[in-house]
């Protein structure tokens, strides 16, 4: 095929889009160079491309150029194969990944947050939830707003939620059930937040110096104490 023969044309490095020179140059590869960098054969790269596991290359006439995003995808495929994923499963994961909301949309919070987002590669996410990062679970996590995409990485909205959900999965609770419970908890948490904001606004006229942000630690203490007492009542029921 003419296009495949063109993959072997000379190497090159091109500047990233934009002017001013502040963005590092983007490395571009011929197919054989990409295969060598990824530690696989040219035939395997071609197979992955035909299966849609990597995006199409940039073309200049008959010349096909691959870049570091293609290399990152190839390394991710290799890592996921080592973890027992099938090529079909990886293709479905890639499709879910590409349809996900980007991180700017996910973290579109006006103002500071106490939560720390976590940047993960797809294989790191697979390691956190061994065997349970299915296309269905990945799509659900993105739809619920727990995960977003940023280039070749995945970003989880909260370090604390990520650690807690991973710990629950390690205890034997299915990831799908953890996310379903998380959605129900979020509904109650939103209701509590609305109650707290309404309570603060109601008394704002009398105490204009007190803001919801200043009372935030007290609100969290009340919720944590009430949840602890509620657990006591249910765990120690006769």
C-alpha cells in the first residue's frame, strides 16, 4: 500500500502549534522509529493502527508522521496487555477514554477547592482497580464526574475519593457498586451543602462578616460528627 511505504521516509522534529517559542517541540517519528521506541515491530504498529487502537498519523502528502501521543498509546497498550486485558477490551477502553469529558470541564469549579486532583496513566488506573477498569466502569466514572481526560492522562477529581474507592475495591466490593453508592452519597452531600448555604444566607443580614467559606470547617465537623453518631446507632443496634 502506498501509504505504508511512505511511513519509512526521513525523520523529523516539528515545532508545536503556536508562536513565541514557549512550547517545547513535538517529536515526530517514522513508523519504524515509532516501533523501535515502543519496543514492538512495524507490523504490530500497522495492526494497531488498522484496528483503531492508535489514532491516524499526521500526513504530509505520502509521508506519515507519528508523535509522542502515539508512543504513549503504544506503551499503554503494552502495559494493559501485560495486565491481562484483551485487544478488544483495550479498544473499548480507548473509545470510552476518547469520549470522556476533558479535565477543564471536569474541574470547572469557580474558586479554590480542598480536594486534590490526581493525574494517572491508564495503566496506573488499571493497577488501582485491578481487573475492574472495564469500558462500562470507565464510562460511568466519567459520566459521574469522577474522571476526566487530559491529553494521554486520566485525572481523578479527588485524591481522597480515589484512595477510599480503591480501598473498598480491595476489600472485595465491586467497583460498579462503589460508584453507585458514591452517586447516592453525592445526592445527600449536595442536599447538606444546600442546607448549610441557605442557613448561612438566612443570617447574613445580621452577621455580614460571616461567610459560608469561613464556616466551612464547622459545617464539615457537624456532618462528620452526625455521620459518626449515625454509624454508632446502626452498628450497635441490639
